[in-house]
């Protein structure tokens, strides 16, 4: 199921001229039924004409205004995937060597070394700790590489787990998305997967979109037949 807004634009005689997509990000319900507003910013708003907007949505048990997009279930996994990628990217961009505790018993060169450490640090990357120990002993402070400690994350496991969640959210077979099996096996017959996907996923979406025709009063949405399903239904 999908979620969308369509604006009906008519000509001077009142007939349908075109259907214009209204971005859901800025479209809001009005106080009265059938009234919608397009609010792009706090000082830029536009009210649609009465009953000129079509709203297709998934039902929500808590409210009936905006529905519940099915992709919400995968937002946490997408955010975790992004965080893991950003963490690993910062690890490599930082050089995996500059994040250390530095022991410097001599006052000479303190400013130069401190500036060098600060320049090696980037936004969001690993932080460096600069310590000056006056009268320090040889073994009083050692160099501890932060990067080797902090970078022991579960990057591969996180990427695989979140990938599976995102694929389940989209409900598209892996072989139709160009994925290669990670275990050296295979995903099975791609033609059978495409047929099942078309029957179980694409057909319900197309049928829901055909409700636009009932609202518009004429055939505004039409879908071409799927070649694989035609071959399946045709007599041998």
C-alpha cells in the first residue's frame, strides 16, 4: 500500500484537466472535512479548493487523518545502518592512527604538536586527547591508540541485519534487486519470484490506485498487463 495526494485541476467547464501530485511532506488537513492546505513554511501556505484533493493512505488505529506509512517500520534500521556507515567512514578518514593519548615530557614543541593533532581531527571523527605532563616520568603516561579500541564495532553484522530489515520493508525479492547471495548459494528461479511479487505486491497496489478513477469520475489511471503474468494465464 502507498500514500499519496493528488490535486484535481479542472478547466473552465468543470471537466477534469489533469491530476497533479501534491507532496505529502507539506500537505495538511484543514479544520473542516475535505479541506487541505499546502504549508511549505511558516509564512507560505496555500489552501486547496474544496474536495479537489484525493488522499490514498494506509489505515492507522490511532488516527484517521494521515494514515500510517508502511515504511515507518524500517526507519530505525535505516538510521542504524547510516550510523554504522558514518562511524566506519570517520574511522578511515581519520587515518586510524591520530586518535591517541600523547605523552610529551618536554615543553618544546607543545604548541606545534597540539595544532597538528587538532588539524588531524574532523567533524564527527574520533577525538584526540593531548596531555602535557610537566616533570612526568618515562612510564608515567603511555600512548594509547583510541582508534583500535573504539573501532571494534559490529559493522558487518549491523549492515547485514539492517539490510534485511529494509528489504523486508520494501517487500521486493532479492534477485529482482540485483543482490548476490552471500553464502555462495542462489535465490532460486527469478521468473517465479517475479510472478509471485507481481501477484502479491504489485497487483494490490495497482488495485488501490484504481480508486482514483472512482474519485475522478473517469479513467485517469490504467496499467499495462504484466508480461510474465500473461504468459502464466495463457493456455499452453
